């Protein structure tokens, strides 16, 4: 008995060749609209869908396949005698294959100046109904939504006369992933229309899976998926100019590097190791900034990741090449700099032209057992006013370093503090379970440079012990959120040692 395929696609890549091969194999082809037109122009015998439904396309094409003669032909079970009798009685023919991909809702969302009316018109109704029906009945119906599958389907039809149940099941799986993604885009669009940040039910849309060799550790499987956003300024949108593919840890650490880098407008270098910065420096030029970041921790930077917000020239490239660096990320590179950097086989060189872009609206999501935690991204650096709480105000020089330190400590894992001098980090205390341990770690790492430096803390001081330790080490100014029940004790201790202290009224925990 002649098999029937219903073909109606928005993405017409390869559809003429695929349909032509089906025609040669003796398949009858039903089609609609623009697809029907190009198939006929290619000399393929096509039956218009209106001949099957006995009803014209109406409402500007909104209704054309939503009909029992279509869905009955898709959904009936071939091994159910009652189903077969019902179709025979009603004169409904069998449809054995659906080839369909949906209106370009995602592409429409990305268009500049797109209207709401145009977005709504690109919500496909008939297509999802057809492919879901076919996928539900995959044991009897072949359903195709991705042109990449055309070749495998034709190969099995030519060699076996039919497709295997394994292939049909795999094609059905792709359908439900496809429609789930599609519906997620639509639901999130309506959430944005109503300014709903946390709806009753939330879905996320990611695609373009890239397998990774392993996760954080070699025994863990891993992959990376891309979000439906403009990827400018992200590590997932970077162009790799040299080196191996990125690993799970590379991507995670690289993202953390960029999040810190985006806080700084002047020439800045951020060096990260194991998800924490080991050195951050700002300067009049990139070389000065790099030297500050390097001097912060000459040991930990080895094998780390570097992010910079200016073009890398030969002078900076030579300095970077003096040590082993896993990844460098920059908006651009001079030809001479690339020649220098690519002399090392294993360095990964990423170009991110819009590296300072920071207007992303995506959530910050953490997976926990049994669910997820969702919050807004921490994009607010400071409140409108800083409050000087000590007798002495910071000098202009101290204020410059305090603001530098505040930007830098925002990207350090909590509990964290950071010592800064001359717009460079000199000691970082991170990931401690109490504040004074973080302070002591930063002082130890700062060594002799600690004297005359300033300190930024991501959270308040619960006791005055941190201020006592800082005074003993020669720190001259502090910036912290404030808000402890014992704030007055810390302020009194700072006044005792002529330390200037500022409260920001905002904290930046990062776990």
C-alpha cells in the first residue's frame, strides 16, 4: 500500500531533495502553502492539504491542518481493529510520516524593533499539534523536525523498506524536546510581558549542547548548553583563536573572570584560579594592570585564567608568555601579540569583542537536591550614598583604592575580604567560615605590602577582632556593608587606630 507523507516546513533546507527521494520511493506527498509551491516547482507531484481536509485554508493560514482527516490519519493505531474500521467508515486515509518545523518564534524574538503582533503571529499552533500527534504514535508514524535526520531516514527506507522502531522513537524524542523548548520560549515571553520574575511554574530554554570531556572531576559526565540570549560578552559566545576545547572548569572559571572584569571601566586584568581571583589590577594601560595582577600572587596565577578589557599588544603578550596560563580572554589581539601567544601550544586564546557588555537579564540559578534556587543576578554595586562612620574620612587616594577593592571583592567567594593598594590586589582572603580568618589570610598573603593598604569586606564585621588585626597590620581604611549588632564596637576600634571606615549598606555574598 502507498505510504503518505505530510510535509510542511518553515526551514526548507534540504526539503526538495528529501521529498524527491520519497517520491522516487513511491510515497504520496501532501503539503501546504509555501512548501507545496516549491515542491511543485521542483517537479514533485504534491497533493494540497485542502484536498485531504475537503476544507480550504482559512484565517490567513492559521487553520489548515487542524482537522480530523489529518489527525485521525496520524493518531490511529494500525494494530487496533476498531481504529482501522473507524477510519475506513469515515474515509480517512493513513498518514505515515510528518515532516514539519515550526514558525520561527525564537528568531522573531531576536529581531530589532519587532512588534508584539508579529511575535504573536509567529506562535505556531498547527505544527506542534501535528508533530506531537505523530510523536505520540511513533510506533506507526515517522516524525521529522530536524533536516539533519533526512539522510538516516532515507538510508533506512532504501535499505530496509521502512524505518526501525529505534529510529522512530529517537525522532519522537526530538519532537518533545523541540516543542518543550518552543513552548518555554513562549511562556517566558509572556512572563516578561507581565513583568513576572518568579512565576508559579518556571521553565528554562537552552540548546546547542556541546559535550565536555568530563565535569569538575574526571568521573563526572558533563555538557554545556547555550541560553536563548545574545551571547556577546560571554565565554559561550567567545571565538576561540587557539588551543584546545574548553573544559567544564574552564567555562565556570572563565565566566567568573568575566563577571569580575565587567565591573571595571579602566584598563584592568583579572586572574582567576579555582573559581576565585588570585590577582586583580587596574592601571593607566594594560601592561601596568597586568603587572599589578601578577604581583598580587605570583604563584597562584600559574595555570590560571586571565581576562583583560583592552586589546592585547606584543608587550603584554610577552609578559603573559613568561608563565603558563590556561586561558586568556580579551576583546582583541594585535597580530604580533597573537604570534607571541600562539607559540605556546596549550594556551587557549579567546576573543570576546564586546567583553564589557553587562546588561544580561538572566537569572542566577543554583541546583539543590530536589529543586533549584533562583535569584536576580547581583548587578548593583553600591547604593546611592556611602556613609563614613569614623572620625576620619578616607583620603582621595584611599577612596580610590576602597572603590577598587569593593568592585574586586564582589566577585570573591564568601566569606571574603580583599586588601588593595594603588588599584591592585595584594592579599585576598576567601571562602572562610568566619570573617577574622579571612582577614588573617589576606594579611598573611599581603605580607609587607599590607601596611598602608585598604580593605574591602563582602559582609559586615560581627566583632571588632577583624579591625584589631587590620590595625596591627597597618591597614588605613576599610569599606564594608555595616549592619552588625556590634557595629559601634568596630567603629570605636577603627577610631582608636585612626582608620577610616565606610559603610555601603549593601553586601555581596557569593557562595
